[in-house]
């Protein structure tokens, strides 16, 4: 029985992965590190900022907490004005969220910073649809660790009429790392092929090309 839905944000609601990539590339270039598009989509996309920078610097030297914080702040300073100028939602995302919110409690579980998530939800006019936001600042371990999904589940369950089981949550993701995190949390997964081809998302319960082609009845059938 479906009782709650947890969304990833970048790559599911908004087409922001290319913007994140460009901001990472700019910061890393300043540190004399090259990040290719292929490397980003193969190894970085589902990681939070901390995980991305730790991975990029792995072959050089261990980053201090202070250096990681500075890199994250620099990337955010580059990203935010670009998001404000170029932000767009994926087709059908707004309508799907509004339909789902009428029937189920919704949450966001994302590796993005909270202010970036809030910017997307406010731009899309769907901020009022979500009962909880779990961002990079709220967890110690990013995806593929299930911590973000488990925390989102805990918040939704505490606010619902009656406890919600993990298997009664549906996660909507766009990456294989996100799918793995949802699986480890004991949740079902709908994958949207906005960032990866369908064959790379095969661990999901269902893969679709767009949320504008999905009905709530179809999700309940999962």
C-alpha cells in the first residue's frame, strides 16, 4: 500500500544537473583539477557537495573540514545566480507534485543544499506541497547511503495519521546511486530517465521518461 512519496530534487523536479556540473568544474579548475562531463555522470552525480569534493581531491591530499566548507561555499556562490537565471522544471513535474500532495504526504531527500532546494520549490510554486525537506546539511552520509531517505521517512511517519512502514514509501529518483539508497532503506523506487538511460536505472521498480506520463493509480500498482 502506498502511503508516502519521497522525491529527489535535482534531475527529478528541476533540470539542474548541468548547472551543478558547471559550478563544480569552475571550482575544481581553480584548484587545477579537471572534471569531465563523463566522469561527473558516471561517478559524481548522486553525491552531495562534500562527497564530490572529497572524491575529486582523493588522489591529491586529504581535505580539512575548513577547506571542504570553503569549496562548498564557493560552488554555491557560483551556482545560485545561474539557477536564478536558468532554472526550469521538467515537464509535468509541477502538476504531478500537486496531484500527489492532494493524496499523500510528500518529502524531499536530496544531496543539494537546503537553500538550493527551497529555491527550486519556490520557483516551481510547490513549496507548500512538502511536509519535510532533508538536505545535505541534515545528514552525515550522502547517497548511496540510505540516511536521507530514512530521515525523510521518520519525519513523514511522525506527522502522518498512523505509522508509515518503509515499504509503504515510494522514492522518485534519477540516478543509480539514489536507487541503491532507496533500496537499502527498504523502499520502492520510480526512476525518471532525465539524467541516465533506462538501462542504467534497471534496479528501480519502474522507469519512466517523464513524470507527465505517470498517474497515481500506476504508482499504487507498484
